[in-house]
C-alpha cells in the first residue's frame, strides 16, 4: 500500500508510513522521503503534504537552514524588517537594537553618537564629549566645537558662543578664555582679542570694549586718571612741567636740576628754570644767573669784575668805562693800563700832566705841553728874508735906470772922452745865507696839514680832526702830528 500525502517510508516491507517531520513536507503518494522546507521558511507542523506548508519566516526572524521547524529571532544588535529572510541585519553605527526579534533599529538620540555597528544596547550611544556636540540623532560621530564656541557639558546638541570679553581660539574646547589684561573682545563668538592702544591698559581681564582701555603713560598699571605721577619720574603731576614726558627715569639733582619733572638732557630747554633757554644761558644750572661776560664761571651778578680786566665793575662805573669790555676805546690798550681809556688816540701820560704822550709836545715835562706856532717859530727869519728881497729888488731897479742914462749920454757925443780910471771898490763879503735849505724847510712846514678851526682838543691836549678825504689827524702838544692808519688800526707819525 502506498504512503499517503504527508507521509513517507524509506524502507521496504514496512507496515506503516511515517508523517512528514516539522520543517518538511511530502506532496506525493508513495514517497520514500520527505522534502525539506527551504531556508527563509520553516514548518512547525508534522505530516505536511504541500510546499505551501513551509511558512516564510516573519520579520524580526530568519531561517538559514533547510528543514527548519522554527524560525529564529534576530538577536539584539540585529534586526530584520522583512519576512522570508535567511539572516538578520546588524544595527548601523549611530543605532542600536536592544531586543530580540526586532524588525527595526533604534537611532541614538541627538547629543550621543555610536561609532559601532550591531550595538545591542542604548548604552552604546555615547554622550558627546566636552568641547563637542551631536546635533542630530543616529550620529556615528561627535563634532568638535568650532573656534569662537565651546561646550563645557557632555551629551550636548550644540556648542555655546563665547561671551563678550571672552574668546575661543581653537576647536574642541570645553571653556572660553577671558580677554587678557590690556586686550578686549567685542561681541560674541570671538576667536581672538584686540589689543588696547599703546600705553593703554585694562583694569581687569574680560574687557569687552575699547572703552575699557585706560591710558597709563608710565606703565605702572595705574591709569592716569588715578595716578598722581603719570610719568613715574618722582615729580607729582601737579608740579610736573612734563607730566607726560619721557619714561623710564627718575627726577634727581643730577638728571633734573630744577626738579620740574623734565629730563635735563633730552626734554628740558631751561634746566634751571630761570626763563632763559639753555642754549642762550651761560650758566644753565644756576637759576640766579644767565650771563657770564668773561666766561670765568661766575655769573655777571656775582662777578665783581665782569670783563676780568683787573678793574672792578664799581671802578669802571666811576671811570665811566664799559665794565663788560676790557678795552673801552678799542685802542689796543686795556682799560686797566690805559691812562685815557675813553680816548682811542692816547693811552700813556709819562709826565702825569693830564695830556697824553701822543699829543704832548713835551711828554716828559709836566710844565708845558704845547709848541709855539709856525709864525712864532720862523717869524724873524721870514722878516729878514722879506727885507732882503725888497732891498735887492729896489737896488736892481736903480742900477738899471742908471745904466740906461749912461748909454744915452754916450750916444749923444761923437768924440771919445778920456776918463780917469778909478780903482774898483770891493765890499767885504757878507755871511752866506743857505736860502735853498731855508726855503725847503719853509715849504715843508707850509705843506703840512694844520688844525682847522673846528678841530677838537681831547683830554690829552691833542687837536683831532678829519679832513675832506676822511683822513684822521691828531696834532700833539709839541707840534708833531700823527695820522690814523685804518688798515692797521694804528696811529703813525706824519713825516
């Protein structure tokens, strides 16, 4: 007898047939074997007589073997959304499957990430680290915070912008940094700071505006509005003539003679503060003096002899000479040795008669100083010479007339007259006068310049005048004369 559908008998002579086992079926009569349900199916029943009795595995399950009586659940970490599958699908990164037989995977929530596949627990979703964030669910990675932002808590969906006065310069930081002293950061999400202008400071970290920068001229970290000595030179601003002057020095007698807060060598134009600039002050470190006429280191106020010529200023005041000029009359003889310090033509008075030697006709005789004039000196000689000329001229005229008469008389007589010869009279010779020498001396005296009526007599008794040609003459009391040589600046005798 043949085995019916759903049964089979592999042996001959058997008295019965066996039902098809679970996971199998027999779809023909007299079958010696059963047929396995294929993978992706299962059959929990016995005696199945049709292929359709092999059921496709349900979602969340799988069947990988032939002749499977039961389908298998997908293990945690895997899932299967479809039926009739031979295997399950591993959970993707950023996901997890925490139960068996899952038909889907679960996404890691935002703020967490999972770099692994086939994760079987929600614990596999790792919170974002500090300095990072996960903005979306199902993330397999975390994202570092960008410059200008930070995150100080784990598992965050975003980063925090740096607050005003702070900055974040690199990625992935879990903190913001306050702007250091003397810098500031404006607005939010700053990646760097801006420095205060030169010589400006901030009073604390975290400044968020340039308005937080205050000037500190001397760099002592006390801003000028609160600093009593803005340039830190040791002179308070109230008395400091250079309150914002040079830095890096301290006022002392050696560096600031007048203690006015201005450094003598580089910024003080009046080191003794006497009102006279140093470049015109002979004593720039003496507030009581600024003139030193003779350059002896004593100011003219203190110096009893301003020109250092040996005469005190008081002596020169009495003499009415210039106390600041060693040679008032510029004649080459200093006031101290010049007997006539105000007369450029005289400087000595040998006989002490009050008349300078140059104009004194008798410089060694105090009883007289003037020589007699030309007429007084030569008057007698001139008179004799005049008489000789007059008588000589008269005699010559008489003799000429007498000769003319004799010739006329002789011409009137035609006979000769014998005359008695008279012995000749020879007068005694008179002393010979050197008329030529006399005339030369007279001519020389007459050609010499003579003092005009407007000539003025100086203290030494000299008559001084200037002729029309601009030549200066001086007639000494002894009658000798000198003239002033402009090219040499000296008086020279007039030959």
